[in-house]
């Protein structure tokens, strides 16, 4: 696990034990025999159960052991729910459809209810559901990782929300601020598919030292920037920072330094040069930041060049599954609604890319058209039911893939508006961003 800004309070809880002068600490362990009594020797088995006990009062701490907790939590007391080992080892997943965590603290007390040190993931409906819904509460040093699609939201501010030192990535929408909402966002990474910060109504949010992805929110406030935060692979939940990430040494200087003594990094993870990323890497943003888009049709960061439809902002390709055994699936998002889509594989890279229709192609070398699909709602996946796996399909096309080899994947898709990016610069098709896979 990468070095992390130390959760000093975790050590304090362990050193001081159960009882403090003003508050108690109640222990929870998913592997414990229920119901338990909340002591270290007989912990509760459920976070919600611990919160709901009449003996749990304001200012208490609910101290949670490593593990996976299947709960749809609704928290309302002035308590701190704190993991013992951080989000890499402590996960909150939903038991039923709906928000995974609801912070419903006392009105106008954003920090009196604190949820700290968890990975929150696995939203499965209904469409538009948020992983975290905040009426009043603080999310501290958490990873909120997404299941892209269905309009899922990482964090929804219904009234007030305080997000500090977190990474919210891999959803359709990162943060949605509603109604009379006010969002306090600090030292946090947003990197999501459609929108990173969607302001429906409410007050202007207060944002400092944040990586805002494609959102202009926070412009003019202190320490914020737009663009790719350079995470290992947000789409499969790997939120570690890559070398050269603009988040490194760019965090709020008022927060503690990283373990190596340098200025803190933005987001949950501190950069760790020894960390090995997953076999998937975002590749070829194709958005005009490297090679120029053919008709000045630059897209949003990491989303390919703009297509002709005004409601689309470029196409993204990401991978899920595993390389051994090969269960890899490529997902395209943001294409024209029903576009004919070609999934392309190359065994070499063209660096920053070359013009290709209305877009940019970076996949090079031996090129193989692996699959042809029709998008639905601008999305297409391959392989599908009945298709050969990627390695089997590649071998059948004369390009066997050996362990350790790299392949580069993009889609190109039909965009029939010949006037949008006319020849000779463009054509009637566009290209997505890409993903590099180490097999």
C-alpha cells in the first residue's frame, strides 16, 4: 500500500483505548459474531447498528476494523465513523439499491458528523443514484469509486457537504450540488465520465486545492486546476497517482506533509514511486492536448476530439476485467448515439497521435479491427456475448498476444455530418481516447 498522510487520530484512538473523558469509542468488525457489545473483545458487526444504539452519543467514535461492509448507512448523530486501516482495506458497499452513505447531521454543522477512511463503491440503482448523499456531514480521506453508467453520482450535496482529502472518480458525475446546497471542497480529486462538478442550484461552492477534472468550478479560487489528474486507472478503482501527476506536491499546505516530508499531494493517495499500477493505463487523450484535433474540435480532457453533436463532448474508452485469464472488456462512451463503432487494436504507439477522420489516432504498428458494434445511447462494449475474447480474436487475426506484451486500443465511430469537419482535414468518422493494456 502506498505511503499515506498518516491518520493521526487513528493512533490516538488506539493509544487511549475505549473511554475518554468526554466520549466513548465503539468498535465494529464485519467478521464479528452479531450483535456484540461494541468493546474490543466483542465488537459490533454493523456500523449502522453501532450508530443506532442508545449508548452511542454525540462526540463518540465508531472505530471500524478492516473488511467489507454491506450496508446502506444513514447517519445522523454527531459522531466520527473512522476506519482503522484506511480505504484500501476498508470498503463500504450497498446491501440494497439506493445511496450507500447518507450523512444527515444536525443542520449547519458540516463537520459534526464525520465519515473517515473508507472506500465507498458499488452503486447499482436506480439510475441517477449517488454513492454519498449529504444533508450535513464531512467526508474525510475517502475514496469514492464508481460504477460508470446510469447517471450515477459520487457525492450529492442536498444541503451542506464538506469533502476533504478525498478522491471521487469513475462515476458519471463526480459531485452534484442541489437545492439550497453548499459544498466545501478541499484537497480533493474529481475525475469522472460526464461531469466532475454539476451545479444544479444553491450557493457558489468553496473549493481550494482541488483537481477539478473537466469542471470549471473553483476557477479563481486558491490552488485549483482543470485537466487529467493522472491516476493509474480510475475506471477500475485504482486511484494512485502516476509519476508527473499535477496533484503531486500541490495539496493544501495547511494539511500535514506526506510521509516523505514533502508538501501533501491532492487526493487520498500520496504519490508512491514503488507502486505498480494495474495493467490498464489511460492512453492517447485525443482531445487536442497532444496532437491538434483536425478542425480545432478539441474535446474535454481525456475524451477524444469533439463530434458534431452539440450534446456530446468526445468519446472515452476504458477497460475492465482481467488479462489472465482474459476477461477484458472494452467500453466506449460519448460516441454519437447509434454510431457504427470499430474497436481497433495496435501493437505500437504513434506518440501524441496523427489526424484520423475528425479525431486523433495513437494506436499504430500492426492494426487489427477486432469488433464492429453499434452504439446505443452513445455507448458500445466489446467483446459481447458470443464474441471471442480479445486475445483469441487477436490470434485469429494473425496477431497472437504474449504475456507481458502491450497493446493499444481505441474506437473509431461514424459521424455522418460531413460539414462539421470537412475534407481534407476531416471526414465522416471520429476517434475516441485510448487505453494501453499490458497483457
